[in-house]
């Protein structure tokens, strides 16, 4: 696993590369301009594989929602910096309020592509069977999963990867952890729908709803 310093370095590298890609593809000589931009930017850093950069490195920015957030802007407060992301057209997963922990996947400089509300995600999710027994799972804020009366598949860990969720699980036949990268179809205070190659979850919240927060409009 890459250390945090290298991950931060690659994030700084990737944003101008993605921006250069979008600009280059709009011109007649798009591919030539794209490769020149990538080569010029990458020369400042270690030589890395572009496929590995985007497939294996999480490009998300993590922080808390600041009180200056509005209808079109998410003010992301991080340890060393604050970024005002434009969320117009972004996929918003979760009913975030000020102070919530979120993951923001950028699509360009200060532009958000996907916002995942981690505070909304980290709770108990489940459903009742025909015998009125609750089955489900609990996500905690340290990346652990606790199963609730679900012996067939044991989910152990979770993480966010570029706007999607990676679920680590073990089966009855093997204790070796397997991974499944899943799309978050829906995430609200009372509903979670996740779909991957090996995982399909559709749960309701087993906890009380948090207070609703309407993002302020800019004046």
C-alpha cells in the first residue's frame, strides 16, 4: 500500500493531468497535446503508470463540511487546507450537514464529481426477515464492518475509492479476505443501496435520522 505522502503527490499530479486531458481532447490535435501535457507534468515526479495512477490510487479529498458551504458550494475543511468545491452537477451521496466527514472526488480544479457523506454511511443498516429478525451490517468511521445476524458472508472492511466503495469480505469456505468495488446507487439518512460484481446491498437505516440540513443559497 502506498504511503500518504505518495498519495498526496499523485493527487496533485492528477488534477492538472485531468484538466489538460479535457482541454486537449477538444482540439484537432487532442491526443498529441494530451501526451505532451502528461509528459511535461509527470517529469517533475517519479515515473508511474497512468493506468495504475487512476485505478489503484484514491484521488478523493477527505475533510469535514465547513459552515460556509452553500447550495452550489461545498467548503471542505482539511487538516492543512480548505477547498471550496463547486458541486453543481456533482453526484451527492448522503444528506450531509455542517461538520460531517465527506470524501470528494474532483473532476477538475475545485470542481466536484462525486461527494460521499461518510457520516451518513457510518451507521447500522439492515432489514427484517419473515421471522422479524434483523439482518445487516454496521459501518464504523475507522473502516471496519460489523455483521448483524448475517452468517453467509462476513464483510470486514470498507473504504472509499474514487467515488465508489470497496467492500472486503470473507466467505464460509475461506477466511481469506476478498474485495469488491461497488457503485453506491443511493445513500440517504434512511436508505443504502450498493451494487458490485459480487455484492448487492439494499438496506434501511436502523438508527434515528439526523436533523435535515438545507444548503444555503448564494446571495
